[in-house]
C-alpha cells in the first residue's frame, strides 16, 4: 500500500537530517554541516517569537541560546535564506503552552499585556499556573483564550515570513485543568449543543447559561490540589462530569484551536508566498495518542525512549514506522538512542530501521566529529532516492485499528508484537491502518487488503462496522486471515459488534469462508511475544515455532535464507522503474561492545516481480557501511556492488550476500547480468610469498575490465583463513574511494613470524560492479636464530689476525648449511665507530657445529675491540648477538706514570699519613697495569726509605704504619708495573708530618726608629727569630698604616725570609705621602 506524500513535503522532509536544538552558528570553528554533507537538506530548530506589531521579526528565542545568538528580523531572514541556498530548510520547534521567560526580554509582556491578563491557565482555585520550577515568570497558557491563540498564530505567520517551512509544537495535547472564563464559557456552549435541556437536567444542570463548572467542582469539595492529585494518579472517576463531559470537551476545544491555527497559517503561506507550511505535533504515549492531532499533521513527530525499550534486543520501532507510513504521516522521531554515535552502532541502526520502512528525518547530525559516522547513511538517501521512493510490498499485512488502540493499549502492544514476530520469522510485512472515523478517517478497503495474500489481526477488539464488513469480504475473496487474542468484538463506542459471522470465524481454530481461510488463536500470542522477546527467549521461541507451523502450512514463505533471525528483511517495489527493493538490517547488537556483529557470505533466495524475468536482471547491493568515515560529494562515489545471481525458479532468484554489517539494500531491476572487473593481487618488494619480511606488507594489484570501465574503489582484507570469518579477520580497509592499485597493511595485529596469512582485494568499476575477491596466500619469514658463545670474549690478543668463532645458528624454513653470517667490529662500546663489517661468512661444509672466521684485515693495536655477530637466511637477518670485547696488543709497552693525589706537594700530614694515587694508564690499555709499589723517606734521594709492594688489588691507597718524625720534610713516589713486568715511577712529592705546632718568636724592629724621618731610599729592618720546631721555615709579613689601629693598611708584604737581620726596600713608597706619620 503506497501512502503517497505530497510533493512539497517529500521535497522538504523526504530526505532530511534534523538537528534539534543544536543550531550551529554561521561562523563556527568546526566545518559547517552543509559543507560536510554537500546538499543534503538539513533542518535547524529555533522558535520564532513575535514581539512587535507588523510583520517584521525583531526577536528570536533560539532553542539553544549558546548556539544561536539573538538576531533581528532581517538578520534572521537572511540567515534562513543563506541556509536555503545550501539545500538546508528551516524548521521552528516551539512549546505550545508556555513561555520560557529566561530567554525573553522583560518587555515581552509590555508588548503583549493581554498574555498576563487573559492568556494564562487558571487552576481550580482561581490562580495562574506557573510552569515547573522556573519561577513565576514562566507561565502556562491556555489555548482557549484568544490572547494565547492569537499569539501563537502571529508566531507562525512571522516564521513563514522569515522563511520557515515546518512548524513543530511540543506538548500540544492540552492540560485539561484550566478554569479560565473562556474554558467555562466554552464548556457551556459544548454542553448546550450536545444535550437538550431535559438531558442537561438529568446531569444536574438546570441553568446552562450560568453554569460554572469550576464553581460546580468547588461546591463538591474539590480544590486545585485534590484535583491535580486525582488526575495525576488516574483516579478521576469520582470527579463529577470529568471523564464523561469535561475531557471530551477539552479534546473538542483542543482540536478546534489547532484546526483554526493550522488552516489560517496554510492559507497565509499559499496566498502570500505560494508555498506550503507543514505542521507536526509531539504527541507521545499509548492509546493511539499520536493520532489525536494527525488530521493537521504532515508527519508524525514523537519522542521515542530507546533506552527504556532496551533497543534493539528487546523492542524495535519497525511496527511504529510502518503504521505511520500507512496512515500517511511518516514517522520523524524527535529522539535517538543516547549512546554516542562514535562508540555505538545504535544511531545507525535507528536510521536503517527508519528509512527502510518509510520514515523520515532521524538523529541530529552536527559538526561534531563523532556524528560524521552518520553521514554515509544520509548520503545513501540523498544519492539514491530511487531506493526510497518505492512503496511497501510485504508478503503480509498487520492490521492496526485506531478504535482498538484508543480503547485498549494492549491492542497497540499486540500490533508491535506481531511485527516483531513476523520480522523474526523472516516474513516481510506492511501495516494496514484503519482509522476510527473520528481522529482519523476510516479508509480501510478490500482493495487495500487484497494487495496481501495474508493479513494478521492481533488483539484488535474494537472495529467500525465498515471495517468488519471489509475484513469479511476480503476473506470471501480468497484472503487468508490470522488472528490472536480477542478480535472484532466491539464497535468504537464499546458496544458489542453486530457482525456475528466475522466473530464466529475469529473465534478460534481453522475455518474457511468463501475462497478464503482463517486461523484464529484464542491465546494472545502477539501480546505475549511483545513481552517475552529478548527477555524470556525459551517462551518466545515456543511462540515463534507455534505460529510458524501454522503460517508455513497456510502461506509458504517468500524468503529462504541462512541468515539468523536477528537479520530482518523489508520489501518494497517501485512500479515506475519496475524495480524490487529488499532492505536487510542486522540487529545482532552486542551491548558489551556496543557494536553490531557483522554477517558474511549468506545465501538469499527471494521472489521477483511478475513483471520481471529471472534471466535478465541487474542485482545491486548498496550499503552505507562500506563508506564509513568518508564524506562523499557525488552519487558516482556510491554506485553499489553488483551481485551475481542464479535463477532458482521462474519467479525466484538466489544470490550470495558477501557481507552485512548494519544495513544493506538490494535492488533488483531489469538489466544485463553482471560482468565484473578483475584484479590480480601480488606482494610488492618481496622476493617471494613464503618469506615475507615486511611486517607492513605492501599489496599491489593489476586492474582490468571487460567493458573498458575504470576503477573507482577498492577494498582490501587480511586474515588467517580462507573462510573469512570475523574471528580470523585481522584487517579490513573498508571501501576506499580511489583508483590507486596498491595499499599498505594497517591492521592493529602484528603479522607474526612463521605464520601464514591470506590477503584479498576486490575492485569496483564506475558502473558500480565489484570484482570477485582476488586472493593471495603468504607466510611471514622467521629470522634465523642469534649466534651464541662468541669467542674471543675478554683477555688480550697479541696476534695480528685473530680468529673469531661462535656456535652455528638454525632456521625453521631452511637447512642450517644455507645460512651466512655477519660480523661487525667496533672501536667503542657504544658501537658508533665501526672498524670492519664482514658479511657472507659461512660455516665450514660438513658436520661442524662452529662458525670460524679469521680476520682478513689488520686490527688496530693497543685498543679494546668490541664485536657482535648475526645470521642471515637469504631474506632477513637475525637480531644481533650480545656484544663481547677483548684487548688487542701486539707488543708490550711500559705503563704511564701514576698520578699522585694525596698528600699534595708541601702539604702537612699526620705522623701516619695516608697516600692515594690514580692509574696513569698504559699504552697497551689501562687494564695492563697490574700492581704498584710505594716509597716514602726523609731523604729526597731515597737512599733509605719505607716501602710497600704489590699494591692495587684492594684499591689505590696506602696508610703508613710507621710514625714519621714531627715537622721533618718527607718525600714519596709510586712505581707502576704492567703484566709484562715493565714499570714507571711517578713524580716525587714532599710532605710534612706534623702532630702539633708552636708559634715563632716576636721580631724586633731596628729601623726606622719611632718618630724617625725616612727617605724613599731607606729600608725597613728587623731582627729575625727562631722557631721551636727546627724543621719549620719562618716567613714574615710587613704592614704599613697611617694609624696605630691598623684599620687601613696601605702597604702589605708577605712571605719575606731573612737571616739574623731582615732588610726590605720600600717598593711601594710612592703610595706614601710626604710629611705624614706612618
């Protein structure tokens, strides 16, 4: 059944991306959404609030004040036109019953004073009703008041002037508890038109012209608080006239309000601009609530709480999307799963489920990088409208009776359960919408039902008389009806239905009527399945088996496949192009990883259209998952993959679906059978395929096409098995839009040495046809083992051409005799100074375990040599061996003089001094010095001396055990010996053992005398003194000052020596002034 949308609505909404309350500023640090997604229509939401008279907009309250700053009318209009020029449409999303004054200027109520005086909702106590916890400035308004009705109408007209094309209202269902004068008068008029005076009297109303329902309730003891408590708890049966009269009046008045507003706006848009304005209302809930204002809606806009549904393991939205399409109000969900699109596949599942069943809109997409994963999904819709203009063409239909839904929510639940059940059984189905004649017209006909060979009626207990007759006629004409639970018992008013024949047929078991068949289960299987699916799977499995046993007997299935039941099929056809469309959606979602588990290489047999021939078909597979992470700019970049098929019967074909990640679409249309391009795969820069050494191998392929077309895309995979199961797949490049013929392995898993792998590539031509996979097996080479037991290692070598040897290596791929070896020799431990690099060394032929190589070049003398080795199997080297070293020394040289440290030359010491020194080195290497002798004496010629021999093993030091003579000068030196017996003396140093010290005597000044005048040529003279310590040398310091306190010394001489009389010339006499006392 095709519920054709109006062309303008299809243009505006049919291919949309909706971003609610995420309006992006024009000047953003991120790429603009319309830049990312080319020309995909894109809605932004921000309600337009009128603030002055006339038609100009001077103020806009954005949905997100941080995203969209305040604009005046001209700026707003220009901004919307800017969006329109980029294929973007504007939608206004606003509240229907309150003003959130935190976004409004203080003057708004000065412009519209009637909103406060006449527009607010009044509770039973006579007080205005504030909105939530936002303060007294946030008021709830009443649609029955002219002030609020006109305010909303003015907002719509201004939005139309600014360029808005869709108006969506939140909470439009009315609050039912307003007792303002307009509601009181409206209720009077409603009752007066509905009842005669006698009937009113029977209700207890004797003076309808003065009847005040609010006072009536207050007289009965009700208050605003008690009324709210009763309504919120659903206990309203004790409220007089409430359920029977007040609620029907509120619904009547609500529909009058919206009918007036919508009709006025549509007339205005047509007359002034020659275009349509579309409306939608957020009406969520059970009991058919979404249809309350459907007469004035262009599409269904509701909140779906996916997390509460445990989506998709527990519930799907497929039945809801289908029934909205069948009612001519395609579903546009306001909400999405809350898991981030960057880490979860739920957003993509939602889009697949929505668009494959006639829905529109979907999750918001902004410039945030995580949302770019959604772009290929929307671009599939944009680039291939022929896949989505198709009408529903399921093999079965499920009836949704609005009268049943309004009376009993179990009718809606059972409808959903029937949809889940048929989907899980791989039965494609559509919805049949049966209006109640009140909220929606009753348009069910035999022709609509006869499009399906089977109709499922789950727990639809309330039908109109026309609907009962249509169902009976459908059966008589050869239709098959399956029913569960209570069906067709009552009319929309709840009275027993006057259609006994139909009731008898649906009373249980198998029956025939006319040319048709009926099988009725008295059990509410569909209601139970909705409750148990994904929760109590053993019970759900029993229901599937029970229903399938009957269903398969009465109506053999159209689809045969080895896909699991978590893959759901949707079937549609496009008569204009004689094409058949199958949607495949993979709901095998892992809540742990938050990813859909892909399916690969499944067989699928499907019926084709009667107008098609199984011998000449073009079968094309489209999947947005092939383009994940890509932003495409042209439909030629999303051409799909042509599939091979074979004729199963005259009206069925069989194909293999190579991969299904989340969503795939198969289009079957008249055309030439597939001629595929071809690719031949090889490894680049490798000697062969069984000794691959590059752990990021480069794959190259040759491309050819029998039709001469060019390559436009490729896909490469690497795995461990030719079965290509998920568990063996190491890397998948995904579909890469490119004509390149090479790629580099970029998997997270390292390709382990000694392990075999399989690579494959497929290529796509610019007609959308994919080649078969071209496969190539290869094995990673295992390097040979590392050389061990290297020799020489340590010691001194005196030969000119030393011999190097180590234990032979092994290799898992080759015989050990085929290995060669590499020795590298260095002059430093950091291995930066390479002396010699020898390659191609081989083990002697025969039964030898050691590799021996005699150096063929002269190595430097007197040098510590470092060397290492590695093996080579002809493809790659082993790792290097550990580094070993030895000392190269062709002839022996004496060591260098040791370096004396303590005591310093001329330094005092204790009577038992400590001596320390350093190794001065040796031309043959520092390690060649093996021991030291120490000599110390009071004789500088060392005629007699103290000594200690063979020092150095415990450290380069010695403590004199002898007590040396106090204050007498002593001398010391060190003799170093090398391993060859050669030796060298250090320098000789003097030191003074001192245990205590007495000061020298006081010198006596001889000249000049006290008060004597002297000339520059005169000298200073004094008597020298002796020291109690005979070995001490006495020196003198002379100071000259201009005051006896010597606080300012003008001349100072130190270290002066003298005999009996010391004489010093006054060298600094020029610093002394004439005629001055010093």
